[in-house]
């Protein structure tokens, strides 16, 4: 990089892999002692970071180091606007007024600022992600605990054991399990992502064209199917199969190789999916949730709503079935299909939902995460018009927003001596067969197993200290906790 004194210099690179992954740009501008780095999905403005240095020479050196790192990963010089942006479909989120005669007993609500699809509720936290790329983690009483800022809209949030992942419109799936988010998977640039699921580290992606793509823990393509219908808004996976819902029904495929097990034509196009141990639930545009047997695809029960079904969920074992429609109502049915109640949300239509401990959590078209008291006593009181005082959770604008790590330089560091005095596992990046993989250095682990590890921070020869490693059934390790670079 060279330039006349005082003249800003910009270098623009792109990485676009038509067969299986990235569709990103990386732009570095050096202006005196300042370095500005802009990066993200091709066709978007991306994110911008600025850094200051002691001298112009130091700024140029830092910029060259960043650019060299990207070139090693396959980025090449390009002209902005030369490639088409990644196809992204924003789901229509129209919402009519509820026709229910009463309103649900909302205990608290948190407004994220944009329509929200992503939700995950576990024993410790309530997660919500919206179309602006904001992800928040809240306590069960509504306290906002942390905030993440991702490069593009969040399609969905999924859990795989301890790990929490956000599927993002930029084509990346981000691991949010530690303070610093990492891109764990990259999805092919020609895939218009609709929904995803992760099971035992294996990623399943359903898309606009009705296709299904399966990627393993090393971010390597495994198999794909074109599907028999379009607009595949449902994918759920377990040890037995991948259950793929689209405009013509639900199709089940074997985990290995993707052989079709069964196909069921549902009543209407599938707009959302849920699963229990022995059943999958498909919410359709024909005002139905249908329960299908995982073993053979038989329709076991219908749950009839009064409008198009946007979302559904169940109580453990399918004891209760919940649904949200496009007219701002939520429903509860018993297992056999009898409707128990219908109530208005008061905050838009539920685009996703989850039930835990007699509470129904929904995320809605107006970007609200709401906690509904679904206990029998609270529902009975609500139907009589007696509602709790809803707590409006304060804005989380003051919280620091954690952004994805793009290189190992942003990690905390630890010396070899210090690493020996603290708990942790040492791993090392090695180049094998043209790929940079991660192996365990510490004793007591399977020597032939690789480690699922963020690609953005892999560098041949680099070593890292991770808090712990957990074995997965596929014969690999997964990182839990903080990652530090070993000096």
C-alpha cells in the first residue's frame, strides 16, 4: 500500500464462493494516522470500525496486516457493486387487529425496535433477535442482561444443547454462547435463507426455493435436496430425521445422505414448525396447526385457528398446543385438538413463540418480546377482564453491543506461563488438505478429533486457550466459554 502524503487510500476486497459459502466484502481506508475498516455482506453498507495510530507508517502497517490476513483467506481485489447482493427475503409481517373478546395476561414486555422472529427460552435466559440484527438476552423477570449487534437481520434463534445460534441474513450463523459472538457457519451465497436448525453441531438450512442444505460441524457441505415445494419456512432435526416444511407439506429425510423417509401433504402451505419427541407440528396458511407422527408422517391431530397461523409451540410432551395467528391472537388447545382459549396479544402477531413453566413467550410483528402468564388461573381471570399490571421493560440502549469477532487480534491473550497456572484447554490451528483445522494439544483428549472453532480467528500455527471442550456425538469437540489467544 502506497500513496501520496495526505491522500486517503482505500483497498476493497471480496470473497464470494458460489458453491458453498461466503459472500462478503472487506474495505480498508488509511487516512494519515487513521484506519477505517468496513466489512459485511456484499450489497449492504456493512459495519464500520475506526482505529487511530501513533504515525502514518504505523497505520499503513496495521492496514497491510489486516489485508494480508484477508487475502490468505481467499479475498480478492474487486470493484464495489460488481457482484449482486445476496438474495434476502424479508417475511411479510402484516398484522390485523385481534378478534378475541379478551386480552392475554402479559406480565412484561420488551420492545426491540424492529419486527422479531428469533426467540429462545431456557432455564436461565430469554433470547430475542430482530430484523435490525439486534439480539438481547433477558432474565425471566424481564431484566436485560446483554446485547449483541449482528451485521444483518436475524431470521431465527436456535439452541443445540448449551450453544445458542443466530441465523442471520448476511449468510452467517453466529454462536452467541460467550460474550464475544463468532460466525460458526457460512451459508452459500445463492441460498435465500428462510429458517435453520442445528442438531449435534450439524446445520440444516431451508430456503425460499423449497430447498434443504445440510452442513457439518466443520462448515463443510454434506448434502442438499431441492424439495417438492417452495418457501420452506420449517426445518426441525433430531437423531432420526430432518423434517422439512414448505408450500406442499412436510418431508422427512435421513440424517445421513438425505434419503426421503416420507412426505405428507398438509392442509395449506407450512409457515412454521415445532417438534416434540415423537411428533412435528406444522402451522399453515389454512388456519391450522397439524400434528404429524415422526415415524411415518401420519396426521394425528388438527388444531383449528380463526386466521393464518404464523407460529406454534407446545408444552412438554405436547400436553398443550399453542398458536399465533396473523390477527394478533394467541390460542391454546389440548392435545387432542379442542380449543381451550383464544386471547389478543395487545402487541401484534406472534411470529415465534415458546412455552416454559406456565408462561408463553412470544415475539411479534411490532418487535415486542412479551411474557404471558399462561397458568389456568391467570387465563380465567383474563377472560373475565381482570389483567395484571404489565411491566414495560426499559430500553437497553445503554448496554454495550457485542459485535462479531473478525480476527484473532480482538481476543484476550494469555502467556504460556499463565495458561499453565489456570484451568483451560490448549488447542492449535493446523493446515491439512488445504484447510485450517483445530486440534487439541492438552492431554486427555481424543487425538483424532477436531474442534469446532470460529473460522474468522483460525491461523495456521496459532494456539488458543479455551475454558472447556465438550464431546459431540459426531466425534468432535465443541468449545464452551471464553477463547483466549496463547502468546
